[in-house]
């Protein structure tokens, strides 16, 4: 990971955290299912979806979503009786220096 990519990932993480902290309890590198999810957003209100966020570099958002499913990262939210869960894959392409995102209902 080069310095620019690392800095970009840090800024993205802080933006996500600051934007959501009033409505979610946010856990980083949380054990869930068969591994550790990058971020799990536990909603503070019942009308909000739970969110599982996977960050990748040099990959695709589809691969990030696939990892969320394969490693069962949504299990922790399901155990909390959260039925609406969004899987979010955010990827950085170091060659093109672009971020891409995919969101799916899990």
C-alpha cells in the first residue's frame, strides 16, 4: 500500500465513522461469523439497517461483498435480531487511483 493509498483509506475511515456515530455503534475489526469484518455498524434505532463494511485494495467491490457472504460477517447483526442488513464493499484501485463501491441487501 503506497502512502497516498494509505492516507486515502485513513480519511475514508474517519469520514465513515464521523458521519454515522450518532446513529450507529461502530465496531472495527469485529469478530463475526468466520472471521473479522473491517467495520460493523450496529444501528441504535430499529428503523435503520445494520451495515457490514469491507475495504479492499487492488480488488473489486464484488469480491468484498463475496467475502462478507462467505465469511458470514452478518451473523453478529442477525444474533441481535437485525433483519435489514446492507453489505458494503469499497475498493481502491492503485493503478487508476480510484475507489469503487457496491452495496447489496444481505
